[in-house]
C-alpha cells in the first residue's frame, strides 16, 4: 500500500485518506481548494481506489493548510484549519468548527480574563488614589490637631471642674471659669 498521508479537517471534524491536489479557486484568487481522497474503512473496499472530494471552501495555503511531515517525509499529515476570513464560511459555521472550539473558545476565555484584569487594575488604581486622598486628609487633620495642641498650651485649666479654656474666655466671663463659674482666673494662676 502506498503511503499517501492523512488529512484532518478541523472544519467539520472529518478525516481523509490523503491530499490529492490543491486546486486553484475560481472565485478567490490566491486561495486553493483541497481535493482529498476519501477513507475506505470497510474491509471489502480497502483494495479499491479512494473516491476524491473537493473541499467546499477556498483556503489560504499559508494560514489554513498546515503540513506536518514524518521523519522520512513519506507520510505527511495535512491539517485544514478554519479562520474567520475563509470565504463562504458564515460566522455561525465558523463558531461550530472544531478549530474554533480549540482556539477561539480559549481566546474568548483569555479575552474575558484580560477584561477582568483591566477592571481589577482600574479598581486598584482607584483604591490607590483614594488611599492617597485619605493620607493627605490624615496629615491635614494631624497638622490641625498639632496646631490645636499648641493653642491649647495657652489654655487655663480649672482645678475645680478640670476643664481647659483659653484665657480670653475666662476674661470674657468676668475672670471666672467659663465651664463652672466657680473659680477666678486670679485664683487659678495664683
């Protein structure tokens, strides 16, 4: 039996006994239509010549037809790979191909993960900006508290009620503690 190779069709999931020739496409210049030999699988038909079948799509020999040779080059494996740009292959037919299921299905998953990554990256950037804003607010608050503590050092503390008030409030209250009205400024300063 002659070694003629094997053709794997990733469009429809079929297998063929070999590639007879690549016929030029009439409607699509630069593209080829593979003519494949059908597999004779029934024992009584093994001795007969294989029927030939023209592939229904015009393929780009560079993108859609992959050839894998064995060590000796006597038994090549030809893989017919679908791509979106194959003429006469509708979007729905393309999505139903085995090649799409293998590659594009995975590509869609990768695209979804990339989208999730971009979303998380945006969330992270937003959180970083919010963190920076909170840090600035905290620094401003600490500066205000520090300034307040500095101004509190001018406060006068009442020994009777333990409240601390600025000296100006004591003076506005006729020299008495603004919180309890019991002690005078003179008594506290002593």
